C-alpha cells in the first residue's frame, strides 16, 4: 500500500527501477560486453602468470629460449644427422625450429589453460567474474615466450642464410589461429578437469602424441599426396606448415591453412559453448 500526503496527490515514495534476476539458459552466447567490463582483471591475471613464471628463477626469460633451442639441437642431431630425415632442401636446424616455435607455444598454452581453473580454485569460490577470463589470460606468459623465441628464429635465419621476406608478415595471423586451437582445447580440458581431476594427466599425453602426428620434425612431403588430407585433420599440421612457408618464403598451402583455420574456429566455439554451459557449477565442485 502506498500512503499519500494529505496536501498532495503525489505518492510519498516514488517507484524505483526494478531489476529482474533470472536463471541463465542452458546454452547462451558468449557475452563479449561482460568480458570487456572485466578487461582489467584479465590484464591482472595475465601479469600475475608472467610474474609467477619468471619470479625466483635462476635463468628467468632464458627458459623461453632454451626450451625450443635445446629441442632443435637434439632433433637436428638425431633426426637430421643420424636418421637423415629430409627437410625439403632447407637447413634442418631452421626447418625444425620453425616447426617447434608454434608447437612449443601450443603445447605450453594448452597445458596451462587446461589446469588454470583448478589452479585458481580459491578465486573462483570467493568472487564472481566471467570464469572464461582464467583460461584466456593464461596465454599471456606464453605470448611473451613466443616473442623471445621468435627473435632467436630471426637470428638463425641470418646465420643459415635464409632471407627475411614479406611472408613473415603472415606469422601474426597464423599465431592467432594457433591461439584459437589452444584456447578451444584448453577450455574443454579445463572444464573437464574441474569435474574429473584425472584429466590433468591427459594433457601431457596429448602433447607428447601430438608432437609426432604434427609435421614438426618431418616434412609433409613424406606422406603420399592421397593421404596428406588425413594429416591435415590435425589443425596444427596446416599451421606449422604455414609457419615454415612464412620463414622460407615458400608458397602457402591455402587449402591446408584454410582447413586448419576452420577446425580451429570450430574447436574454439565448441570449447566456449561447453565452458559456458557448465560454468555455473564451478564454485560448487571445484
């Protein structure tokens, strides 16, 4: 009941705005507006991961250089010199490093994003924010690692007489697609890891197996032409080959890169959709 003033026909209390809180639907689109509103938290979490990664370490940022560089030396000796695996006429050291660069970023990104929710359990259970920020922000430190490792690639190209060409401008686009694959798989694995903790052991297995089913240490030309499409069902295959084409100024395999981009976007959409579906249960089960 609204009481009125005897000297006025106006109510004493004006009705204010009404906020209706409704449960989310089972399936919903990604709320970009909400993610943008929490952009500062995204930056804080990304910087936190960078500081944690390099704080109180003996070698610091050198780890970003040593990991692909050491793998390149080992693969060059074992597969390039001893096993005599071909490299399509290119210097094997640069050939394998150009493949290791996107693969190392992908492997590190999927590992960190896959375990990111469990690692942020205290934060998730105490305050609300778009949970999708956590696996997304975990890529920040790996982007820094990639930038550092990429400078080594430029130096290797100069050392082995591989010229810098305009093809290198395609690398940012290819890197974005690698990020899409990593985020797609990472969000799926991070969601599953919250409910089933043994999924954290799936990530190392996927990374170890994926290294050998992706043309990192061998060229695609080792496969018969009629079976190469099977290899390209792995989205990282076309992207790794694209990186090599950018480094060696070779023609881009647009079919392979296009298929990789399509699968990458599908993985990202599926991963985000599944994440958004089960996000409401994270605080209860984490």
